[in-house]
């Protein structure tokens, strides 16, 4: 199987080929999340946050309130996948191993005071759902015996170990309630066996990506037991012929859904997409390098002098080829979308094939970020700067 076919399988199973793979509206958000398995939550707001950006890329009429509504409706919950994430409520039991591990063994990151944790639990139980800021107000009352930071840490510890859940969200402001009052009665709360958990991981990755590797499935999952069980699940699926093993000198051994081997996938997509740095399709950087030939790293965590491309670059996908990356910033008060530096790296690709789609994608993304005007500061190669700026003005 050729690499292009594997690229197309990745993009189709990720919902990045057909404009309405998941449909439209709030139902499409739940469908997309259940298919992808998780959605990484991003606190950075240089442009629209990653969880919203990732959904907007797949759902044309996406609105941020759809995700907030699904949390309120108890169809989606927040916890941990490989990072803080939105997860479908139907998968709640597979978050239990992480919760129980923290509860039983503690954590250097959530070393909260037991007395404060009990106070927080009692307050929520007696007074109802609370935000972190509510405890900040309590800490300022005369005679208060504790301060704000231990309470925040207690909330985080109680949340990560499963005693409380986020029942409502307004932007990045979270409201917590007791887990027993948030969980729908229909949700399975039996902890999965290690083998069941491995089976969940394997099926999630195969469903969301079409094909996968053991390394990808066990990403940030520690311990030999997880890997052993994942390999056992894959071997069982090989025997059942539901997956096939593909080996090549060009890429590592992958496991692919058997029904995708001969499935025709359109390869005439000429649209351009600006992806979030945390988009599910590119979160496994090795995979992107191996199958797309695109070396991508987010540089916002590096000192300025060590950055090659810019603070917050968005990968630019044209069809099944990454043609570059764009360092962007949304100035929301001024309603100005700034493209600080657009790097075009596939110069061999005919510019006439993608230039119109690129301008359209930039303009649509600016609107999604609440901006009514757009400015392009710098392009590499520089010979494209004047031409692309002219196209922006002509299409304004």
C-alpha cells in the first residue's frame, strides 16, 4: 500500500476530506467526538482555542456553545486522555483507571491538603455546584483559616481522582459538582479490566485513524502491562481478520482495518485547511513526519531565539499535502486577524492549484476568530508576498 493511500485513509477517518462527514449542528459535535474518541482542551488563545478549532475544521456551522451545551446535557465530560480532554460520556468507565490511580497512589502534581479537600467536598455537597472563584471569595472573608491556592489545588485533585466533575463551563470558567450528581444513571461505572482498557484504546485509534501503531496506541501510557495487552488485542484482531498488518521499509509496522484496504477514497480534494496545533490528525508528530513528510513542532514553549517558524504556527494542509505553516494571531478587540509569517514549504506545488483555496481558508478562519479584517505581514519565499496580498485585497 502506497503512502498516499495511507494519508488519504488518515484524512478520511479523521473527517478531513468530506466537508460534512459528521453532519451539522450540535448532533454533529457529539458524533465527531464519539468518533475521534477525545478532544484536547487548550488554554492558549492566540487564535480560537484548539478544542473549538478542531471541531470547526470538521463541522462547517460549528458554534462554541454546542460543546458547552453537551457538557450541561451530560453527554460529554472532561477528564484525561493523553492530556486534559473532552470525552464522550459513553466512555466514562475508561477514565476510571486514571481516577483510581490518582486516588490510591496520590500524585506529585496534585498534592492537596486533606482538610481543604474535605472542606471543598462538604461545601459543594451542601451548597451545590461551585466555581474555583467562589472559593477565592470565601478565602477573603474575615476569619478564614485557609487561602485560595490550596482550595484550587484541592478542586483539581478531587476532579482528577473522580470525586467531582465539571458540570458546566463558560469559556475557561468551570463549575464543579459531585460526580454522583453529574453522572447519568445509565452510565456504566464498572472499572474496565486491563485487557478491556487495552481493547478500548486499540478500537479508539483504529476508528479515528484507520490504521495505527503500537507506539501510537500506548502514547504516554506507562507500564509493560498496557503494551502487552495492546499487542494481545491486535493479535486477536489479526486472527479474526478485522485488521491487517502492513510492513514496509518506508514506514513502521502498522495495523489497518481490513475493510479499508480496498476502499476507494477520493484524491481530488483541492481545499486548504488551517489545522490547530492540537488537532487529532497531527497530535502524533512522528506519524505526520512518517506519512506526510511534514516535520511539525509547536514552538510557543521555546525561547524566541530558538524558534524557527514562529510562536503559534498552524499547519496548512492542501488536499493530502502539508504545503506550509502560518504563524497567526487574532487581535479580537481590533477585530484584526494577523498572519505574522506564512511559510510555504512545498514550492514544487503549483501555486495556481492552491492560492484561491488558501485565501478562502484564511478569510474563513479570520471570521471564525471574530475578525473582520486580515493582514499578511510576511511570506517565505518573499517573492509570493505581493501576489498573495493582492489576492487578499481582491477577495475582500
